[in-house]
DNA sequence: TTTGGAAACTTAACACTGTAAACTATTTTT
DNA sequence: AAAAATAGTTTACAGTGTTAAGTTTCCAAA
C-alpha cells in the first residue's frame, strides 16, 4: 500500500520544515536563545508537537550538527582540483578557517557544543562519522605529502591530529574572543589587520620549514 | 571608624563562602547543572540573597574563572626552576595540558565558556588580564629561545599564538571527546595509551625539528 | 457508509531556571 | 527613642525542556 509511503514522506517533510525553522532561528539569535517554543511557533505547531518528530532537543541539535558537516564537506569539494598535496593541505586549512568564520554558529554546533556528541553517547555503536570523514580528508593528504618525501619520519596520525588541533584551537580562540581580548600584541602587530590570518600564516611557515 | 571595615570584611567573607559553595557544586555536578538556588541552599541563604553579593550569575562565574587562572599560575611557578628556555617551553606545555586534564571543569570555565569574557565586555576598559598573563609567560619563553638562536626568522607573537592555539585545540578536543570519538586511528595506534600525550609528543617533535 | 481505532496534534501541567520588586526584620545613625 | 540604612526573605514574572492526558483528524474494516 503506497499510502504508508506517502505518510512517511509527509513526516520527513515536516521534519525538514522543523529543522529549517530551527536553523533560521539558530542563525539569527544564536543557539542559547532558541527554544523549542520558538521553533514550534515558527512552524505553527504547538510546542509539544515537535516531540512527535524529534525525541528531544538534542536530537534537533544533532541533525543541524550533521548539516553543518555536509556544508563543510561541500566547501571541501574544490580541494579535489588541487593536485599537489602540500598545496591542498594549505588550501584545506584556509577553507576550514573560512568556514569557521563565516558560519561560526555552525562551527560551534559542530565542534564546540557538547550536546551533539553527548547525544551520540546515548546511541551505542554509533560513532562520530561526520568528524571521521573530515579527519580522513586531512590524514590522506598528509599521507600523500609523505609520498612526496615531505614530513618524513613523522607518524601521520599524530601529525594529522596535531594540525587539526592547531586549526581548531585557532578558530575557537577567534570565535570566543580570546584572540581579540589579547591586547598586548595589538600594539606590537599594528600592521596586521587580521590576527587569525597572521597566525595561520605563521603555522604554514612552521610546517613548511620542518617539512 | 573601624566598624565599616569590619562590615566590609564580613561581606568579603560571605562572598568567599558563596564562591566556595559555587565551586564545590560546580566541580561535582558540572556548571550547567548548578543553579543559583543550589548555591543559595548550600550557603543557607534565600536564592535572591546572592544578588546582594553578586550582581548576576555571570559575576560568580567570572570570579571562578579568575580563581582558575590563579590555580594555573601557581602550577606554572615551578617553571622558574627550568633555566633552558626550550626545556621550559616543553614543560609549560605539559603543565598546561595536565592542568586541563585534572581540572577540566575549570579549564572549560577559563577558556571555553563564553560567559566570563562576555561579562568582561560589559565592563569597559577591563581587559582580559588573566589571559594576558599566561600569554606573556609563553611569549617571553619564546623570546628567550630566540636569543639562543632557536625559531630564528619567525615572529615571536605569531609563534606564541600558534603554540597556544595548538595546546588549546588539543585540550578542548580531548575534553569534549572529539579525540576519543575518532575511532579510525584507534586501530592503527593500538600501542598508544593516551592519544593526547601522543599528539603532544608529535607537536614537540615538530617544534624541535623546525627550531 | 458507518463504526472502531490508530495516528496527529493540542492543552494542561510539572519541575525547573535567572532575576526584579516588594516586604520584613535587624542594625546603625541621628 | 525615632529615623534611616542595611540585610534578608517572600512573592512574582517570564521563561525553559518535557510528560501525560485530552482532543481532533483520518484511514481501514464491518
């Protein structure tokens, strides 16, 4: 009977509408200030109707978390055009950083907030596929670099995780304002218009120097 | 008149008691789960009495944020014993990491939560002295390294910020579980008992190689 | 085509949250 | 002793996530 399918599709549609509303509110007011009641109002449902489609709020958050990763993955697509692995590595860092700056709310959802991964803890055997995918893009690039005799004698997983740590630390310190609240180097680096770019350049210089 | 002083001291005592209670609750139940009412109950006050001593909850959070920095600073004291700057840099990283692991709630308060810095925004001309102090310890060590011809031709502020980014990124990825949710390298790094230590070793290797 | 039951949705309610205003009791000053 | 300032409590507001009970809508079998 095709009617069950149609219902199923309808349900998926509503789920999408809810997520769309949640996303909009989330982007315009920030996550903290977005409540279930807000979302419900936007989709013209009663507050508790959302619970028919998502077991709890963390569920909605996790769905947006996944969408964020899809967004990042689509930005990463252009990297396929870059054949030289070292150049690809550098471009990857730039894109990652740019994504974090342009979609800082999503970045927070993907890497800073603990609710999404916390939700994953609840689902056993479910691992963090989204993060894994990003990690692999990085790891494989490092491996390719090593095939070109770069980063020799350094274990690739360790290096990959270290590079990700640096990028993540840089982005979070920018997003949370620590980078800008450090006024002492403002006087000494007056010509630098963007601190985060400056630090990234330094990082690249370090990597190229030791490669 | 010494009576005003005595009253002032009394007030400070109560403030301390409140902070002590807040800290305990915070450490045992995590920040999210600690409410003003919880704290008030612990010090046997009515909930709103706390507002006579702290203008708002962020105020209490900021006070603990400061205490966290004092704790870190006291751990950093042993670094004065290390005369070689490169060795000191490495020890500093270890201590920073260890502090973040042993006091992850405080670390979150100091570097991850946005409330404290958000509170600072409200107080104009108040800059983030706590962070600045830590930064200077790092920056000066880098300068000393450069006097010994290490990290030559690299601007010290950029390098300092990059190093901090790496350490911060590493600690947050550990605390938030991203490091552990990355199972793909678990199979490949079976002998590694602590991923964070392993990545740190890699980082040190990178720094020493390019120095 | 009417009836029974499931599915979709709403209303009411619970146990919380941070915080402001109003009120009361205590202490200090005049 | 009366007035004023201080310290603290009670009450209240507007919000939160979520559950349970009630209501409406829709679809399948009699």
